C-alpha cells in the first residue's frame, strides 16, 4: 500500500523530458505530437496566450509536468523503450473508448488516463 502512494511519480526520466528540474516542452510535444492548438485544447488556455518562456501560463506549466511524468511512467513500464512508449501513446486503445492516450490528453482527459496507467502498472506488479 505504501509503495502505491509513491508509484504516481516516475522513478527515472527515461525520455530526457527534464532539464534542471524543468520540463522541456519541445521534447514533450515531440512525444505527444502536439502543436499550440493541441496545447490550448488540452489546457483550456487561449492559443494566443500559449508561450514557453519565463511568462508561461501556470496552467500550461503544470500540465507539462503532468504530461512529462505520465510519459516517463509509460516508458518505465516498457523498460525505457522510447519506440514502444510512442507507439502506445499514439495507438487507439479499446480500453480507453478507442481513443489513443495522446487524444485523451489532448481532449483534457488526463486524470482518467493517469488512473488507467497507474492501475495497469499496479496490476502488472501482482
């Protein structure tokens, strides 16, 4: 039970998504195949307000951290295999209503997706 409490955070940065503790937006967007329209839709932030400098909107910054963690959790499940991680993220999944994990994120369904991933990781340990 105690280990499950800490399993919500990836143990390693398998995909090099952080630099000096900050998410690298360009790498995260590469893995998710996101553009500004996708980021705006996923975060609820207006497209013209999306920026990645020191004035990044808090909502975007917070979502980047969540997405980086999610990607690294999936990569950890696949033993750090980048190709399998990307394939899983992009492939429609019948257990997600035939949506791909990428589309779940883009449509703002991150919370449902992270619960699905954490459950799958936990069941795989048993």
